[in-house]
C-alpha cells in the first residue's frame, strides 16, 4: 500500500482520495469512530454523522445503488461491506474482492450511474462493474507502483477513469486502459493529501488537496490557485468526498477513528531483585566465592536465553584464582579446588527466584546448612551439577555481584516484570531429631503483567542437618 509523507496510508474511494492517518493522534472523544459529512464546501459542523464499521476497517464511499447519493461502506480484509443509506445498520452489500493488501478504488467505470469497486495492485488495476465477487471486468497497468491513485470523470463523459499523483504532479487518463496521460499538471504540495470531486456541479470532476485540516479545491484540472479554501475536521481524520444529498455537487467529509491507546511507558531499568548470603570472615572458601562472583558480574541474559551458572563461572583452576576448600561429595565433606562456590549458586538462585524468571533446574545440598534458606538453595559441581535459568521476561537481565568479608550479594538489573510471592513450609518426616534427616517443600507464585499467575512447588529431602 502506498505510503505518503507524514505516515499516511492512502485509499482511493468514489473519485476522491481517502487518507487514513497513522500518527499525530489526539485524545479519544465520544464522537470518534464516525463519518462526518458536510453538504457545503465551507467550514462548519457536519450535516450528517454516521457510525458504521469497526475502528480497524478501511472506510469507503460510493453511490452503490445509482440513486445519486454517495453513501458509506468499509473494507475489512478482502471483504466489502457497503451501506445504501448514510446511517448505521447492517450492510446492504457484503462480498469479497481482491486481496487484503490491495488498494481499493471506487468509480462508475461504465457510465451506468452506479459506482463499483476495484483494486490496485502495484501499478495494475483490477476493475469490477458489479459490487460482487468475481473476475475483473477490466485489467490494465497505469502509472508506477509507488504512485497514489485517484479516480474521476475528468472530461464529463459520465465515466470515471483512473489517474495517479506523483509528488505534486497529476497524470490523468480519460479511459480505463494503459497508455500516456491525457492530462498532466501540478497542483498543491508534495505532502498534501489529494481529493477529487465535482466541486461546482458542472459535470467534470477536478482535483483538490487537504493540507492539515484545510481543503484547497480547484475547479479545473490544471495548475493554479485554489478556487475554494476552507477548514473542516481534524488533520488526523481520513479525508473523503461525495455527493451526500444528491445535489449534483461533491462536498467533503471525514472519517474519524479513536487514536490508538498510548503505549504503556517502559518501566525504568533498575535492580529487580537482590539476595545476600553470609560469609565468615577469613575463611579460604571466601576466595572461591569472590572469584566466582567476579566471573559472572556483568553477564547479560537475553530475553528467551538460558543461562548455565557452571558454564558462566568456568573451570575452577589455580590459574583462574581458585583455591582448595571443602565440598560435599556422596554425603561426605571432601577437599577440592573451588570448594564453596555452591554459595554463589544459592545466591544466584534466590536472586532469580524473586525476579520471577524461569528456573530450569537446580539441586539443593544433601546436607542442610543454616546459612542458606531451607529448600530454596542450590549446589553446583563442575560439569556435573548445574543451576540453569531462562530469561522468560521481555527484557535483558544483567547480573551484578559484590562481596565483602562477611557477605556475598547477587542482584539482577532489568525492567520490572513479574511479582513473586514466596513460601516455605515447615519440615516434615523428621528422622533422628536435631541434625537428622527431614523433608521440606517451598515454592513461589508468579504474577505476570497480564494478570495471569503460575504457582511452582519444589520438594527436597535432606539426609542430615535438621535445625530443630
């Protein structure tokens, strides 16, 4: 579909160009989504107001039954819904023609007094002599694909024929066929919106333009000053023209639709969740924790991406600053290089937990340590046990980390997205009393921006460490 300056979608209707604005929206009022028709080419209130069609329909106007009165219609996809009176109600004509992305044109192509539809596809016209589905009665090329089509009875012979506007230049054809223009002239400015009508009732349709909310109408198809100038409607209305009262003279109208709702402002970027776990000053494990935090600081998880903490931290080697410390293996505490890094997994898990993003997989320790939240904690082992997250929010997430002698902190920086309510149930199935085995469950309820929610529950059994 042709795109004009000022982001205007154009559709040619009933010998006049209808323009659907896509920008410059004004606040919605009670009279929006209506046709406003004027019976004189001068400023003033609408003589006829018609509420017809849906907001997203393309408006059309034409004399669909040959009674001399131009009436409204709409196109919905490839479907035409035409009305024989200028008031709301059911369509008098309802049919499909052309493709949804064709540009509709309307005219009295055979001089029988009834206007029927056609479509323009690129530089090709498919004209139909009846308001019904079926093959084209006329099929020809004229102009260029980027031109704006216009239709009018340029020579007063009773037949409406095609033309195009290219910049501020008109090329008008006196027959519905390919060939050179019969009329070639300039009028208006490049970014004006063209309209066509018989403004003085002499039987010849001539050009005009709309500039903002002002119409400039010319009584001959030639360059020169406007013969009629006036203001009507809003500059964001769709402009159209027709003989609304069968007077033999074309006058203007507009169709007004509610502006699209203002998009919700993007929430500001900030810390959406943060979690801190305690350290005991002076322990060797603190070196491993601070190193691991340093390696993941600044990592960005793109929307839809998975994040493996084990991969992000990387090998726990001496060359990368890791030292030997305790690690639980098979329920036994052993000494390995990088021992203590699981506390980073606990801290990252909880930051992710309260941000609301997806936790793909995690595994708590086999022994419970009171420095961690019961159930809501994780261990990690190189190439064996991992914490995996997925950013199912629409925004990138940046990991921010810090540590002191007595704490390790992980924060997630992004735009606020989901709300989280967390819970942890009391331990059950306790065996051996304090220090023994026990089971526990925890979970969260995530509420999303659309109001939907999801409840997750996790269960784990510790082999030992019941705190009493």
